[in-house]
C-alpha cells in the first residue's frame, strides 16, 4: 500500500480508510495511540492544526510509517482523483 497525501484532508481520508479496513472504531484507535476519540475525529476530518507528533502516534498505532519523497509531476486534480 502506497497512499499519497498532500493535504491534511487527504491524510485524514487515508487514516480513516485504513482504520475502517482494520475494523477499528475511532475510540479504539485513540486508545491504541494514547489519544481521545475526538482527536482522531479531528485528524480524519483534516484539521490543519493537528501536531505532527499526534499524527505520528496515530500512524504508529495503525502500524504505518511516514515517508517523505519528491513530488510527482501530476496535477492537484490527479491527486484528488486518487481519493
């Protein structure tokens, strides 16, 4: 799985989809990450004020990792089509 996210909203969409695929509720994911359910909800809706350490805790709880790479040459509309 190689999902691409360039905005907080796109990242939240990816996190929500993977959480649901793993059969976890927001509350269960929050417990695994040491966060409140409300925080998971904010991340999944694309809250741009979410701290990077909070996102990293959620990714770790989902057994995912954060990677940085060069941007592709596709347009923003192409990226939106992925989601």
